[in-house]
C-alpha cells in the first residue's frame, strides 16, 4: 500500500504556500475559442495567378493570434503564467482566469503591490490593430473564400482574486 505524503506536493508547494497569484481578466476578446466560423490565412499555392487558401479553425479550438492570446503574451512579459482557464462565448465577453508564479513577478508598483492598472494598460496598448478572421462570406467548407475580419475591443479589466478551495 502506498504511503500518503504528509508534507510537500503540488498543493502545499504552490497553492497553500502562496507561490501563485490568481487573476481574472474580463473583456470582449472576440473569438478566443472558435465556434467553427474562424478561418485563417494559409500559403499561396502555385499557378498563375496563385490561389491563397484559408483553413477553418475547428469548433472549441483556440484561435491563434486572437486578442486573448496577445493580451496574455503582454502580461507574460513580466511574469510566468502557469494556468489559464477561459469562460465565454465566441464574439462576446470572455473571462480569462489565470495564475502566475509569485516568484519573479514583475507587475508590482513602487510599494510592492500588484499593479493591475499597468497590466490593463499593457493590454490596451495593443489597440484596435488586432483583427481576427471570423467568418467567410461563402460556404464554410470553401477554403478559397477570403474571411471577414473582426476588430475586437481592447476594453479589459484585470483583478487579482483569492484562490478558494470549494
């Protein structure tokens, strides 16, 4: 019979000892997860003229280069994100729950307090230049139809939240 651990382990090491900080980021992150209508550029195939093909992102699959991904990359410039959870519907407000390692956490103000305003400013700095190809104007299975792009809002809130064992 295995012997139970009485100290250490991932729960004691990471959660109960405070080595993780927990955050909730909420905003209109347009198509973080595909509902089956997201199409992405591909390469141009031979011929004269060449034909550009687009590929459909499957239902419930993450969308590469979405605003949510770019926002998390901005935040990761000053910390190490170790967990991500996404709650939302494609094209509407999305809540992204994430935890960051407490060691080498760079989003602190001069008083050593978590500076969520600076995190929000970094995400907002992405501006309206981010576009996500969300739907094609033709049949969904036609990978030659140019996708329509959506410009997501960069309005976002980030709050530090406590970890709760329910």
